[in-house]
C-alpha cells in the first residue's frame, strides 16, 4: 500500500543522466538509496538482462518490500548497508567497476508518515530518527539528553542554519534538568516556546536527524569510493534536498573536477577525474513541484568520470 504513496523525485532527469554512460551493455548500476525502489523500478525497466542493478539502503524495514515491488529479477541485488560501505559491498559482490550510481539523499516521505520512527513532529512519537534502528544507539532522544548546550547549538546552526540555535539549546538543557525529553511533540513545544518561530521546529528536527545518522560523514566517505569505482565514462548522479547537503556534495566533487597540482612547481600531478555534465544543478519543473511538493528543494548534480 505504502508504495503508491511514494513518488520518485527528478525521475526522468536522473535516469536519463545515469543511462548516458559510454558502455552500452553489461553495465553495473548502483542505487545507493533504494528505499522502496522508486527510481530503481523505472531504471530496471530500462536495463537489459545483461545489465545489473545493486540497490543499497541503510533502513532495513522496507528492503524486503522493495524486493517484492521490484519482482526480485535475477539482475537485481538488494543490500542492507550504508552507502559509506560501498567499496566493501562491491568487493563482496565481486564487482570491480560500476557504470553509474545514483544517490537520492535524505529522508523519504514514508519515513515522515511513520510516527514511531520519530522523524516528524506532525504526529507524536518517540524521538528516534535513526535510519537503521539496529545500527547505533545514537537516537535523537540520546542527543537531546546527553549533548552539552554548546554541542546542541552547534548542530542546530551547522546542520540547519537555525538562527535561534542558542536559545533552543538553552531551553532544552533547562527543561531536561526536571523532566526527560522523549517525544516529538514535547520537543516541538520546547522549540516553539524558545524560538517563537514555527519554522525552527523543522530546522531543528533536520539537524537532529543528520546528527543521529551521521549523514554528512556517510556522504563524504561514500562519494570518493563511488568515483574510484566508476569506469571512465560512468555517471555519478546525486539528488540533494537542502542547501547544506548540496554545498557538501558540490565542494566534495569540485576537488575531483580540479587537477591536483604539485605544491612546489604548480604542475598538474593528478588529472581531474570528474566532469560536470550540466553547468547548473537540475531542479524540478513547476509541474513536478505541484504534483510532488517534496521535490520543491531538490537539486540534481550529474558528473561523468573521465
Ligand atoms: C529519499 S529516499 C530514496 C527514495 C528512492 N530513490 C525511491 O525513489 O524510492 C532516501 C533513502 O536513503 C536511505 N539512506 C539514508 N542514508 C543512507 C546511507 N548512508 N546509506 C544507504 N541508504 C541511506 C534512507 O533510508 C531512505 O530510504
């Protein structure tokens, strides 16, 4: 039932980008953020039996359902892991080179609908926010309970550009002295009462989710592994959903777009290994935003390995 609720973002744009590889057949693609297989189901329909698709997701809850949705074809393998483990995953599957990889970062709309996962303040639930509930003990509840005022304010500011970061962090630390903060609604109330801005709740929840899942660390670990694994002519496609995430991806990829120069002579020693395929990131059309509001802030960056 849940499948119909999910609409893949920038679907045509990302698949067209991904399929513009230089190799025509026997290709290996990776969907680094499989979830319910929104992008993968359409990608599989465009692949031949000689091609192969590996789908990775850190959240085990729906991998089984994604397999059912995708019909578990012989050229598809689903892996429960973080994309930060890309090199190990490929090694285990005995794959030397890949032709294309897609990251559709962040959280799915279905995550927000599951109150017991704690991603959303629209319904009351435990402050969890982990993608992989078997992975670590770092829940949003633990962060709110154990981080210092300074640490909380820093993640609210650095991961969500929250202007009232220090007021909110101070309020959390005051209130937790007398009562444990364990639910989404409780936290929402504290944020709203200390920031006087309803938008702060969205930003603080985003920051806590990023911290609970070490999201930026996983992105920074994975992308260099993806570039290394790509065959020349292979494609790296990344969809981001907020400016901080987009900046991280852009700056990380920039390093690979620029030849490395010798510190003394200034001569290039390592050639560039990536080239942007479009000057600016691709954004959803107004029609897509109207039919799928979640796509509103999406940006797709596509690079070719050279
Ligand atoms: C926006 S959804 C992907 C939706 C998918 N493209 C589709 O259309 O069905 C993002 C997914 O990435 C997963 N995810 C987040 N961080 C991850 C990581 N480090 N490694 C693997 N999957 C991750 C989440 O569990 C979530 O299922």
